C-alpha cells in the first residue's frame, strides 16, 4: 500500500470502520513505513481529545436562529403547511 492510500484510510482505520482485509493492509503499511505512523498517532491523539470533550446540548434558541437564517420569516409556511413545493 502506498502512503497516499494509507493516509486516506487512517482515520477509518482508527475508527474501526474498515473491512478486515483493508485494515490489515493499513496496519502492515504503518508497521513498515517511516513517515505514516507519526501522522496516525497524531490523528489518534486528536480524535481521543475530541472524544473526551463534554457533550454540550444545543440551545433551542440557537436552533431557531439557524432555521431562521435558512428559512426567513417571510418565507415560512403557516402552521400545517409544508415548506416543500407541491
């Protein structure tokens, strides 16, 4: 496996999302390559830090603001109406 291919798959490898054959190829590449393991380790560290962050629920007001930006009040359907074209 070439470095470019391994680097494009390393995130899925870390997440356990590759089939067994592809995961084995990435693992073999990481074992033999001098430049890819530091990248994989750095990505694994960043992903670990992201997973350790506390989950913050979105406030309803933030959701309402986002929806208003996407669908301005003048274009809002009335209650019971669909916003999808018929």
